[in-house]
C-alpha cells in the first residue's frame, strides 16, 4: 500500500465514524431540545411506542437498515431523516478532514488545498486537533440549529453556548500543542491581536459577565419579559407593541461590555509595544470573534427594532453568530452576516416564490438562522476565493496571522580598506 493509505485511511475512517455518532446524537438534540427534554435520559427509544432500542438498532447509519426502517415492536415506520442526518454529518466530517489534511498545500491544489489553509496541512491532524475539533463541532452545531430553527423559529441557547465554550477551549489549548511550522501563516481565529486588542477583548468579555451578574441578581430585568401577554403561544411571529422600550433594557445589559471594550483598548496602549505571546493572541482572537459576531447582529437588532417598532432579529441569531466568531474569528463574521447570509435569504425567497407558484402551495417562511448557517459553511468551503477577493475589494480589513516581533535589519560590516557597498 502507498504511504498515504496508512496516513489517512485509518484516520479518515475514524473521522467518518465519529461524524456518524455525532449525527446520531444530533437526532436526539433536534427532537428533544425544543420539547424541553433531557438529551441524556431516557435512552434512545421508538418515538411511537416508547420501546427501548437494542444496541445493534442504535448503531449510526447501520441500525436503521438492520431494522429495515421499522420498529421491531409496533412495526411503525421510522423516518429516514435519522439515517440521513447521520450520513450528512459523517460526510461533512470526512470532507473537512480531506480538505484540511489530505488534498495538499494550496500551491499544488489552489482550491481544495486552500480550504483549510496551509496551516492545517503542514501542522497535521494531531498538532492542529484543538482547532480542527472546534470546526467539526461548529459544523454539527450549525446543522442542529438549522433543523430546529427551520421547524420552530427558535434556537436553543444550549447549542451556541456549547460551541462558544469549545471555541474558547480550542484557543486556549492550541498554543500549548507542539511547535508547528509556518506559525504566522493562516493561524485560525487570530487577526494580528496586539496588546490593545487583547485587553479590549478581555475587558469587553468581563463586561458581558458583569451584565449577566446584574441580570441574575435582578439589578436589570430581562428584555421582552411580558412577551406572552401580547403574543399567543401558537404564534410564530407576533406583533409585540413595546419593542422600542425593550431595546433600552438590552442597551443597559450591553453597557458594561461597551465600556470594557473602550477602557481595555486604552489600557493596552499603556503596555509595551511588543507582540503578545501566542497564547494571548489565540485567546484574544477567539474573544474578539465572539464579541464581533454577537455585536454585529445585536447592533442591527437594536437599530432595526428602534426603527420599525418590532423585534428585528432574534437573540438566538445573536448567539449563533457569536459562537461562529468564537470558532472562526471576527473577520469571518464580517463575511457571514453583512454579505453572504442576506444573499442566501434572497435566493431562498426567490426559490420559495417560484416553487409555491409551481405547486400551488403557500410560500414556506424560513427564519434567518439557517441563512447564517449556510453562509458560515460557504465561508469555510470557499476560503480560497475569499482569500483572493478580500485584499482586492476590502484592503482595509486585516488579514489573519500572528503578530510576530520584527527583526531589525543587520548592517554589514565593511572590512578595513574597502569601500562600503552602495544602496
């Protein structure tokens, strides 16, 4: 067998199996979270008769075929959605592994080799495992949020919270991994995070925790606390009459964060004008990504609600993009929300109008969360095109990379009796 077979086939098989297992768990999440049920207990069982599944029936992908798509007790058909989700997640995981580690460097394969960037390829799956695992979690979480949001018009806070924690942990653990080559090129989540920007992100995050503390202690109240008085339980979109008033409540929650962002930046200016250690740059990149992603949508939510008098964007979308920023960094959030997600929304509207007219059915409404998820996947898979386009269209945006200390030029020593070289 060639060397690549031993290098990638066992790992690829493991990644595929891991994706199938995660997909099986997502089936539980998608079904139970909207109902307020635990995703841990009771164990997997038939949704119709409640019979507990045997171990071989619960095998991802294979189990559905073993029971021939029917419950062995009540003989009711089991939806193929379960096996489809398991297969989709498994293929997504395997596809990311192939694009990141198998295809090759971007100089040889300009498109697929540039999806993960040379950093992942030259680092290898072991040395870059914290960030790679975070990307896998992100893809799985986006799929779960899309399925739930499309059906219920809500995003359970548990999913973006888990993704955010995974993004922060990856940013903390990755700098502790063995030394990797090409450390300055394409380092994920980091966009030249100097001391002022690290301090700004750290103090801004401290402001978020202060706002949560004020909320938990009753110093400030939750926004839309009386929503049920004006909106019926079976309504997906309601006309809440006090949206402008509630934006003031949310502004009070965000005020400590905004103060922390400004104060932290000027505190960082007082530190020596040197590059922070890689640990602080990695953590600062994840913190900045979280604050930028959440801040982008939250600002539109506040301004849109003030302008139209209705809730413009749900808080679930705020947490979704904040989680994306924690994993991918703040630069990608600028691409996901203002540019790609609205295009995805327009394409969906055009398709739904055409399909509804063709089949004589009511047009299917879709919340904004799935469009954010699609836009994030586009950013991940179209990284080479983005890396080519951004410097040419938006040169003012900083490019991903570490802040490295500059080495002063070395002046050559002229031996006695010789003329110094010219310029």
